[in-house]
């Protein structure tokens, strides 16, 4: 899920898909807030023993430039003049996963959501 702010340049949605016969310890990990400058980053890392299954940028100030998978965590980027961003990682203990795949969508339109 990705949101474009009014006047934005478009966004990317990223999905990680896989067959999960057994899974536990699902949790959301929220980073500290990033700085306020352009392209400041925030990183949320999944705890040891879990893997990243979702990654998104969160901000109440419409400051997200996007989020990307970063090792076993999530890295969020801020826009120029924004109010800071948070990275939000979705993590779980997946004992018997197979065919885990990271995908990135094409850039969205520049229209407001």
C-alpha cells in the first residue's frame, strides 16, 4: 500500500509474497522519527529470528518520499521540507517459508490519491 500526497511525484508499492505453512510472532516495528531534511531516513529492523514481510513509510505530515527493504528491515525516506518520517516493518517468525520474493511496482501516476 502506498499513498501519493497532493502534488506528489508518484509512489511505488512493494510486496513480498510467499507460502507460509507455519508462522508466529507477527509484529509491527516502528522506527524513531527521521530528521527533517530532504532524503533523511528512518530504519526499522526486524528482531533476530524473524523476517521482514512488509515495509512502509508513515508520517502524519505527508512527508514520505517512499520506503525500501533494507537488509532485514525497512528504510523510509523524507521529502524536502517535510516533517520527518517513520519506517514501519512487518515481521514474523516463518519456520518453513518457501518462494519468498521481493517485488516493486511501476511508479504510480502523479495524481492525488
